[in-house]
């Protein structure tokens, strides 16, 4: 399985975005790095996951935004998923 994502994230402890991917409730990927250019115009990142055996799987994508309570900035994320059977 393959997906690509991009997120806005800044190099800051106060304003940051974290993107996670989990399979069957186990985190297999965490991206907390800042986006190039400080967030705007972030490039797509491709992530591939190989299933080791046939069966049913629960897939979960999570984007968490850490933001100072007084900030009015918004951070976004986008995802595109491709599943080949």
C-alpha cells in the first residue's frame, strides 16, 4: 500500500503539526519534522507499507496540530491513498 501526504508544520515548540500512520492500532510512521519553507507550499512525501500476510487491517491516519492558545495560525494536511490489490 502506498500513500502520499503533505502537511504544514513549523520549526517551533508552540506551533507544530505531527502526522502519524497506524496499522491495527500500532503506529508505524510518525512525522513531526517541520515542513520545508516553514509550512506553506510543502512537498508531497510518499510512504509505502508492505502487509506481511493477507487479512483484514485497520488503517488510521492522524494529524495533530500543536498550537499556542493565543495564536490565530492554521495548519493543514492533505493525504492521497493508493491501494493495489
